């Protein structure tokens, strides 16, 4: 079983058939973020080492093999009829933030410039034939292309987070220390505006919002902190 988590995690309890007409409440942005934060903390509490391995790998589900499914903890889903969808990068961010709260971070006083660039899981090229060498249907090729585009976007966001954290580790950590969806969070993110323009190539966009920025900062902070305590080796 390959957990590439284009798995959309549906956060809902199953409704009995007789209640199928009952309306389902979709989580608001704030509610969704709070659920993800709870899930990250819950999963890290139960599967700390697996969560750590996933975050330090930059989201490489393949290296976890079958054990990765233990990160999808039924006990960590909210007991409600509310529905939300969690992507790979939002889950990675929530796990990273929970790990920071559990393990802390240790950033060198000399800064992060000496730490080697972090590695990221690159998407595999599009396959146009199956294992037998027969041409794949166009819809299967297009599905791969969509998956690659999502992975490229996720990596762009993670690299952006790394770039900012390297330049402003203290201000980046300040974002993680704020409460979700608060004025304090927005103020902390705005404090990083001067370096944000330095971390995207001209014309490059990645559709950032508070959630994706915070998640990218958390992943970079945790990985760079680990690298710093491993004699500067890249994680």
C-alpha cells in the first residue's frame, strides 16, 4: 500500500443509512485548521518516531512503506459529522508543528547558512506505458500529470519556507508560537514580508495562505533544527 496521500482524509463519522439525508456541516477554514492541529498533536503522541521520519524526509511516504498507514489514526479524527479534506502538505505541516511543540528546536547561534540545502522528494516522470509496455489511457496520463503538478507546488512551498527560515529563524518560529487564525498570527507573518520577496523567483507563484506558510515554516524549522544538531548534515 503506497501512502502518497493524494488520499483526501475525510474527517467524518459514518452516518447510518436512515440518516443519509441529514445535512453535513463543512468545516470553516478556522475549524479545519484547528482540527488539523489537533490531529497533528494526536498522531505525534501515538506515532512520534514515524511522524518524525516523515517530516525529516520532506514528506517521503514511500520510505515508510506499510508502516506509514499508522499515521492515519482513526482515534485522531474528530467525533463529529463535519467534513474536511487534508492534503499531503497540510498534514506534513501539522505534524511538523506538533513535533516542534513536543521536541523543541535547536538553532545554532551562528545561523543556518552553513547547513546543507534540504532534500525534497521529486515527482516521478509521467509513465505513458504500463508494465507490459502497452500504452496507458489518456485519462491515466493526465491523472499522473495532475499529481506531478501538485507535488511540484508542494515542493515550491516547502523550499520557500526553507528559504525564509534560513534568513529569519527567530521570526519564523514566532509564527509557530501564535494561535491559529488570530491577529497575532497575521502580524507575525507580515513581519516576514521583507524576506518573502527574496525567496521566490521572478514570476513564480505558489498560492500561499496563512496555513500553507505556517506549515512550510514548521517543516523547515524542524528539519533545519535536526540538521543543525547532526553536525550540519542535511536531513
